[in-house]
C-alpha cells in the first residue's frame, strides 16, 4: 500500500514537471518533398524547427508526518511515515534560467 502511494506521488511529480516547461521556437521549419515522375525533377530539402526548452526545477524531498493508519480491527493508530514532498519551480521563475 505504501509502495503504491510512492509510485502515485512520483507519477504526479513527473506530470507536474512536464507542465512547467517553458518552450520557445527559435527557428522556423521547412520541408520540401522531392517530386518524382519518370525522373526526379526537384531535390528534397528538410529544415527542422529549433526549440529552446527550459525545464522546471523539481525538488523532491521527504518529511515526517503523522497519519492515521488502519490496523486489523476497527481502530486506527498514529504512525510517523516518510512521505514525498515535491516542489516545482516553473522555468520562467527559476533564478538559473534567467542568467542566459
């Protein structure tokens, strides 16, 4: 059960990290496909667009929390568990991303 909670927390952190990316197009793309009849009439040219991607800074740490853990029977006990703590700083707000 605890392992499942950690896996779900990790997946949530990964999805949050992808949302925080700052993407800017730096070059237009161009694709011109070669034309063929009996012989080739035009050379092909492909220029792919370029992007600068600044990924967010993600800090994953742990902290101790007291939570109610069900026990066999109809009662609960407080236990101290280590739970993940995720902090995401979007790329546009990071100090190191603005130093370019």
